[in-house]
């Protein structure tokens, strides 16, 4: 499978490309970066040589089967659309895109032909999430009624975050950036997708030098089973502190707390709270699921599908739009 890579503007794409090298089915045939001088560390980590500086030129001149996307967030949607229009599969870092019209077009393109889109929704591959999923799906806490999800991150302004995050129109919003993981987790853990954005807010507090940057974001969501979810995914972790994703679910028979550090606590009515060991129940990663989805890994059923990826991407984009436009009770 011949893969071209577009954009090295976030460390995630470096990790994805490094993972690709473990699979003999993959040949990286081109790498595009418009400003390689601003992505030297990621390019080095990926171990690639930049072959193109213009995405359209790479698309025209190189024969490849799939595109891996890691560019500036606001530029990704247009590249994904062009790749799909050219008949390519797509493996994208999150967010896949940042605008409602982009995700609508992407979804439409995947419904014609056999083009796969997988987004690197990595929480699915953690032992804690897999174990929590089994417990919830087996009915350990009954029917899920309410939940809270936290995905706090450190700001790292001028200390690790790409400069473009803080430039007008390039980041696309903290909901798109971070909450996509939480939104996908709700479907993965409970089996019930987000059905409505009851309310959402994304706003700026810091840094003062970048008033366009949304460092805070919250949302109130309703799942298809009518459960209510409060979600927060902001850049407010104090420097030097750990920041695992965490979720708390309350059901008709009990409650479950889980975080990506591997701590799971089950509390059932009439029973003492107990710690449950986090067990990696299925090994894998987004590259393997991408290969499986494209038919390049016989015998493996993808844990993460095109449908899952587009569901999370679309609902993150629409939640971001609801926050930006001040709209409530939006069905998604």
C-alpha cells in the first residue's frame, strides 16, 4: 500500500508514521510540508525526507493509494476532500477537519466508491478504556443514565505547543481539537452515540498574546439512549502535573470511574467499591485498523471503522459550531 503524507505540523503525525514502518504492507512514497523549517522536529521523528512543498503537486504527480494527514488543523479538511475525490483512502490525525461543510463533503465522498477514512482516536487502544467498555456493555452498572468526561491538557504556550495553535484561524477550536476523543469514547464505551448538543461553550482566558485561542471548552450532551453527559476538555492542567483522560458513569445499578492512567473503580448498590484491573483485551492501533479497513490485513476486524471515525469527527465539528455560534439543543 503506497502512502503519501501531508503535513508534519503536530507530533502526532510523527508517531503515526513511525508506527507505519512496522508494517511491510506499507510503503511511504512521498512526504509534503509547505514549511519544513517549522516542522523539523516532527520530520526528524518521523524519519522521512520531504519530497514536496505543495500538496496539489504531490497529489497530481505521485501515484499512491492513501493519504496520511498531519497538517495545520484548519488546512486538513480541504486536503482530505481532494484526496477522497482522487480515489484515495485517508488516515488522519485528529481533528480530521474543522468546518461543518467539510465533514458533510467527506461523509458524502465515503458513501460512493470504496474509500476508507480512519481517524487516530487512540483512547480505544488503552487497557483502561477496553476494560471499562466490557464492564459497561456487560451491564455492570445497568443502563447508563449520566456521565462526566474530562480531557484536560496543559497549555504549554511557547513550551511545546506548535506556534500555529495560537494564530488566527488555524487551530479550529478546542472542541474539535480535544473533545473528539471524548465524543468517540462515549460511543465506544456505552454503544450509544451523541444525539444532541444541549449546550456548548468555548472561550479564551489565556495566553493574553493570543486572544483568538480557545483554551477552555465545555459541553452538555445527550446520548441516543437519553443519558446526559457533561464534558470538559480544556488547556488548564498546571505545568508539571499529569493529565489523564477520565470518565465517570452512573447507571441504574451502580457507578464506574475510569481514567487512562489505568485506574478503574466499580461501585454497585449494596457492595463495597472495588478496584478493577485494567487489562488490554485487544492489541492494536489505528494503523492496523486502517490496514484492516482497506483490506490489507486479512483476518483482522477493525476496532475503529470509517463510520466510527466520521461519527466522532462530525459531532465534534458540530459541537464546536454550536459553541462558536451560541446555539443550543442542536441534534447531531
